[in-house]
């Protein structure tokens, strides 16, 4: 495989890697036999190399391609492909560090490309203490049963475990709000609907412990959503969900919106944390987004499509959206195109300028667009050995959205969000991340990146 890297003279965007760095990265890939920088016309290059096949991204398939005419002269073939259609986590057979930690070197090049230093980060973190934030969405009670593995049952192929320790945490929109408050926001209000059950009492106590202003409503047709995880060591064996996913009534929707409308006067940020259990029906979402646009309030959204079905594209008009690759592909019904193409299609569809696609232990793809042009970058995952990845998305959403609300650009906001997520996955259970933890980790990051 021969790869030609366009020279800097072909690239007009200053935020891209320079040609030396791009050549180094491509050359380091094991399946690349030869890589070089080129500044000559593509047709001249093809005539010189006479390749059997040229590969371009799927986004070029409907455009004019100068390569086609040059390849016809000797029977070459032009193929459009964006690589693997599904993101794969790192193989379980790869060697990993035995203890949790962070590889700060991973973010050095990202920080250099976007001119991010300690001063810019600290300026944003200092402004968070002036934020008033509203978080609206599904509340989840997460129970962790830590077990010891006994062995395999002799009667049937079943793993036998004995419970050792049980812990209960707050999840969903509630922990998103908890992160926002613990990361320094001045005021955080949490809006949700609970069941008429004992789990709601636990929610109310934890919300009070997290110093959140709680605006919760009761719907006796649905229990408070509970998720129980059975774990052995650092692995989850089974998860049992107890929930109802029908939409809340129009009466409850009106009650929620009226309270949001009345209490949004000082808000600089509203976060919609949607797990598709019916707390955020489309009518309510549309009214909240319209209100935010009128009042100039930054609005961010996340819609989980894990064991349930959701559509991230229904949040049209938000300022920040943070889907996983699966959520992006489900919403577009597209398993063919590459992530950059899909991100731009989503931006065009919902007119959202800031899109961050989370890729589990592969990091995140950052997509910034304004309708005329767009830019992308990949930010690698900082944590080298995640103990519990379940709370990473909630923490990253809070930190990234608050950073944007404090004036950071998407590159800086995503860096802060990524560091926050790395801190979060280093502990079991979704617990609020304190600003002191984030600052300490950023201190070490900036020290290494100097």
C-alpha cells in the first residue's frame, strides 16, 4: 500500500496537522508500505505510479474525480470506501497496563494543533463558578452488585457467583446534574419525573446530598428507572433494567415546561439528558429548544441508544450534541459512510455546529461546522485502564457543555470534557467528579505537554 500525503500548500486550514506530522502518522501504520508528501497534480502522479487501485472516501463518490480519467489510460480502478463501518474497541488480547492510569502524551499533539495551554484551560474553569445550569431528563438508580466468581454450574452452562458488596448510585440526568454542580457550577437545577416508589426517596436524598435544586414530578404509571449490574472484578456480567418507556402525559410536559420557562432567567446552559424512557417527548423537546433560541441560552443534548432505541437527530437546533458511533448510525440508518461524512450529514440535518462522536476507548471525533465549511479532529482517550466506563458520557457531556457556555471553542471544550471523562472511568460507579480532581489531572497534563 502506497499513501500520498498532500503537501501543506494544498491545505488551507491552519488547524490541520502539518505535512511532516501527517506523513509520520501515516508511515507508522503497519499496513502502509510507503508514504510520501506530494505537491504535484494528481493526474501526473497517477501517470508516474500507475497504481492498480486508488481509494478515496465515500463522500467523494458523487463528485467529479480527476483520478478517473487518469486511471483509464492503463486500466486502473477507483474505489470509494471509508474503512470499517463500525467502530471496534481495542482487542481484549492486547497487552494493557495492570493498574489504572493516564497517558498524557496522547493529548500532546492535539493541544499543540489547537494552541491549548494551561492558561486557556484555567480561564474556562474559573468561569464555570458563575454558571447557572438546568438539566432535564431521565433519572436512573444504578445498583452495583460486586460478586465473587465461584465457577461453572454442573447442571447447565451458567456462571455461578456469590454477592459480596452492593452499592447504589444516581445515574442518568441526575448524575449529569451532579457532575455540573461538583465541577463548580454556581447553581444547578434538576428536572425529572419519578415513580411513586421507594427508589424515588433514594433519588431525592442523593439530589439533596449533591446540592442540586430538585424539581421532580410523580407519575404513578411508571416506576423510577432502576438498573442492576452484576460484576466480577472490573467486568460486568449482567445488567437487569426495570423501567417503563411510554411518554409522560401532556399535563406533565406542560408542568415541566412552565417551571423551566419561569426559572430559566439566569440560566446560561440547559442540558437535555435523554435515555429514551419517555421523560423528554418530542413536543417538550421542541418547546425547550425554541425557548433557548429566543433567550440566547446554550443548549446541549445527548440521547442514549444502548439497550433502547433512540434518535439523536430529533434534537434539531441544539448547540452541542454528543452521540456514540452507534447512536449516529442508528439515527441516519447508515452503516456504510465514514464518521466524518455522517457527522456532516447530521450537522446539516439538525443545524448543530458542535458535534462530538464518542468512540469508547478510542477517544472521540470532534466535528465543527458552520454551514459553509467544517473541520474535524480526533482526540484520543486519556485513560489507559478504565475501571467502569458507564459514567464517562454523562461526565463528558457536563464538562464539555459547561466549557462551551464559558466561551471555550469546541476543541478546548472537548479536551476538558475528555479529561473529565478519563477521571470518571478510573473509579467504579457514577459519582460526581469534583473540580479539584479535574484540576489536579489537568495540572499533570499541562506539565507533561510543556
